[in-house]
């Protein structure tokens, strides 16, 4: 939320400097986003006087000026403004000055063969208004050579703070001023609500949707003249990023930002009968103030007359009943809308506004009378007119909570011992009412305060979190005992292994869009109140987030992308701890040794998966390698590691082109997912590991070459060979693959190196032959023949 320093001082009587104010804002939980001073962009512009004005020799609509800005010599300026004349005082930008309204930097230039240096500026070029018919005219006594920003007293810094969703009371400048006053940085000024003379009956107002709109207040002001709002209001709205439109519209926007109380103003001439807050009809259409048409349903609250809906209650008004320069009679709406209804409607319509931001956080339900009074007074002061009585339909939920509080709870929970009198002063400055028994009544604008813990938080943040002493937690004597479970240790080791292998860890949202979930089977669970439609579905896979992260890296020029994430997948039964990884781009860059760059392939993902599984404690020597990891992988370029046909530990491979295309990723990507909850883990034994005892006898290796069917997985042959003697055979690996006419059509030759580890005695030739026969016999069960 943005506001100017002068706007804040209109509510806060303080001598604090800008730095003191911004530091205090952050310390009390209103985090400072930044400070900008619009005057800084205008400091290079100077007050200047036109000392000569004559026709341009080559253009009828241009003039040739001599401009004195206090420099040693006057500037020659070609100007097309109709009001430029001799002895006129205006605003001059010398060469090298940046023009914010036109987004360019002035340079010496030839205009119709005549040199021009600098520019006499209009209000639009300095972003001071929309007037572009002529250059700015200043009083004749304006001091020539003075910085225009200093002369016009434009030095009014704009403060930008981040308001957390629970601080609905600070969605207006007055609420922020109240917080600063409670923190000791000044005094909150009284509101001084003037009495309004009212004549005549109020407008016809009713409520048919008590749940969505519990209270609806309104009054009319007749005989108004709608024009431009005053400079002070326009300046405040501009500081908040709002564009001034007209006095009547600016008043509603101003009260929204100033008091955190959204309002709406209708042109009475454009209404057909009285107004009613009702449910929308299914399929009812409305063109909003943003000129977009919205299709409503029966869950949404609208403000309507006999002709139809004129506004989406609490979010945005309609385009058909807005005020304009011909408006003479207005109806001011000040209503209270239910926060949950507002949030659901805004999400369905994908429509946000300043009003929605405040209503869905919860505006003060007791501020209806004050809100409509403030708006009515501003309308009369700026536009004239006679106000009617107020029509009050419904009743806002103004019941106040009372909390039993013990001042000692501040020290016990917050760790800071604050005197009871000081605590009382803080809470009362924030609007709480405290009786003699420390029964604390919560103000209506603080719906976030529900228990005594919240009161402690209020006291601590006003005293300053920096004042809370650092107190170490007590530690039991002796050697600390490990507390991590086997599952946590396995996950920790897997994460370290992935990082050690050169993968970069990322952390993504657990929520994705329905479009992103679709290639992975769709999401089972959806959020009832998502941050946005793009973060609605609980992810069924970690890969969508990883692919999106890879795309962002690729878009920024990363040539080799190696990412992994440790997180949870959310399936129908439960959530599952998982490690996901994505490899994209170049595996090896080009070099004089290797030649051209090489891309990642499925085998690279397979190698990463095996290494991480081994680190996590999976029995990698017993894993079975199955093909086809799923529809989101490329056919023939993917696989799964399993312990038996049904227990899948990991899936890996090249992602299907349709998957990467759906994710918006350009190029080929290799991915994998390791399912940590499927890894069988050893239970804690409670004692130290056995001492390392290397074998006393040297290992022996023997090589075998088998001719097998071309479709036989090499892993099946390795497992068969290992099964020949599980005690003596400690390892087996494929070291050669040959295919050709000499081994037969539909056949291939696989060479296996077998490692034998003698236990008690050295193996004799007879032992080796008997073991070799077992290897050949086991391989033959798969149709393998020993190659001669």
C-alpha cells in the first residue's frame, strides 16, 4: 500500500523524520517495501523566462524562443505550444534532462533546420496532470533559475508498505497512523466528523441476500456539480498509484484508501427504481467499470435495481450507472459484505479491486455511519448539493469479543517483561477497551485478534521485537542423542547425495494449475480458497514445478540445467515423500577432447537415480529395471526401478514432447522421480555398527559371454548370474554388448564380468568350474547360450 508522507501527517501529529517513520513501520510489522520521492525526477527542471519569442523561419505553427533559466547564456528553443510568448515564466528542461511523461532524454536537435536546445514543458510531460494543450505557466514573480521541484514544494516522499492479510485495519492510511501513534511516534489526530444537514427521505434500499450483504446504508445528494477533484486529493491519489478521474469518483477512491472503507456512488438518473442487495441470477451478465463483461451465478451478491444488476457487491461497480460530467443527483452506497462471499466471488470471476482486497480481509462493520458521513461531507464540499436522510437496511455484525488477559502472560509467552501500565497504554492506543479486571474488549476493526496470545503479540510488536532478549533453550547434560527417524535420515542422505552430484535444489509451491497437473494424471485434491487459479491443485508430481524452474533458467541463458527437489506428492490415498529431478540442456560442453556438446539422455537420469537410491539405503543390487515409466515419458526412453513387479521405487526417462509442450518448455528434458516412502529401511538397532573386517583372501574375476534374445533386459541376465551362488558371487556387471550377423538375427551378445570372493579357502580349479557351470545353468533359464 502506498501513501505520501503529507497524507500520513494529516492523521498523525508527529515530529518524526521520514527515516524514523519508515524504521518504526518495519519494527511494528508493517514491512517497508520502498520510499520514492516524485520530486527527485523533477529537480533538473528549472523555472525559466521567455525573453524573446518569434516565428520559426521554416514552420508556421512553431516559434523560436530565447529562454533564460539562470544560465550564463539563454537557450534557443523551438516550441509549438500556442501559449508560448515573450515574458512568460514556465518550466524548462535543459539538454540531458529525462522527460518522465514522454519517456525520453532531451538532446540538442534540429527542428526544421533550426537548432533547439531543451524544452519548455507541459503538465503531462512532467506527469503533473493531463493538460497538454500548452506549456506550464507560472506567476511572473517566480524566481528564475530555481529548481521547479523546490519552487512548487513537490517534496513529498511516497511510502510503500506491505500489509499482511491479517492486518485489515491497516488497509487505510488512518489505520497505519493509529499503529504508529500506539508505537510512540506521535499522536493520532481526531476525525472531527462534522454534522451534516439532511433534508428529505432517504433512497429506496433493501436487502434480499442477508448472508452476503448483512448491512446496506445509503443516502442521496441532489444538485451536485461534478468536475475535477482538488489538487490535494489528486496528489494523494497519485501517491497511492490511483489516476484521478472526477470529483465524485475520486471521493470514493479516497475514502477507500484513507479510511479503509470502500464506497460506491451511483448516478440516480441512470437507476430504475430502488436498489437491492440480492443474489445474482444464473447466467446474469454485467459489464463492470473495467469495461469487461462478467457472467454471474446464484452464489454471487449483486447490487441491482428493477432493470438488473448494477454492481458486483463489494468488488466492482457497473459501467452503466457511473457518474459523469452531466451527473446532478447521486446515491452514495456504504454497505458491509461478508468476507468469505467476496473471496469466492472474486476467485470465480478472476476479478480483483481495491474494494475486494479490503472486504475479503474484513472491513470495520461498525464504520457504516462514519463512512457514509465522510463521503457525504466530501461530496457537498467539492460538488455542492443537498443530502437526504440515511436509509439503513439490515444490521452489520458488530458484536465485540471480550478476552480475559493477565499482564504476566506477556513475559511468559513473549519473553519480554512489560509493566502492566505500559501494556494497558499500548492496547488502549490501539483501540482496545480494558476494565479493572483486565477484561479486554476487542475493537470492531480488529477481527484478527481472537485470544490472549494475540494481545501479547500486540504488546510485543509495539515494544519492539528487537527488545526481546535472546535466551538459549535448555540443553540436557551429556551426549546428545539422535532424534531423526529412519525415514528422515534416508531423506537427508538422499538430498546430500543429489547436491553432491552437482544438482541444484529448488523449492516450489505444492500447488499447481489444472493444466499443469493434466499430463501427470490430474490432481485429486484442490484448494477451496487458493491464492490464484494457477495455484489451485495439490500436485500429483514434483515434475511440473521442476520443469517450470528449468524453463525459467533456460530463458535466462543457462546452458546446462540440473535441478532437484525434495517434497511431497498428493495422491488419492495420502501424501508421498518424493525426490524429483530434471536435467536439460548440455551434459558436456564442446571441447577439443570430446568434440561437440552432448545432451542429457535417459541413461544420465538412470545414473542419478541409482546413486541417490544407494545413498538413501535402497538395495540397488536387488532392483529390477522395467521399461515404460508412464504416459508423460517418451516411449522406449524410460524405465522404472522396482523390488518385485508392483513395488516401484523410482521412474526415469526422457519426457514426452507433449508433456514438455504442455508445460511450456522448449527442447528436450530428462526427468526422474524417486519415491522415498517405497524404499525399505532398516530399523534402528540401538547399537554401533560392526567393525570393518576386510576379507582375508583376494577376489577372483571370471568373464562370460552369452548369446541372448535381443529383447532380453541386461539386468535380468545379471540377476540370474548373481543368483548362481549368493555367497561367493559378490558382483556382476555387463562390460560388453555386441550385435551383428555372427550372433544371429534377433540375438545379441552380452559379456558379464563376475566377481568371486573366497571366504575360508582359496578357490581351486574344480571349485571355479563348478561355479561356472552354475552360472551357465542359471543363464540358460533365460534362454542364454554360452558364446563359443
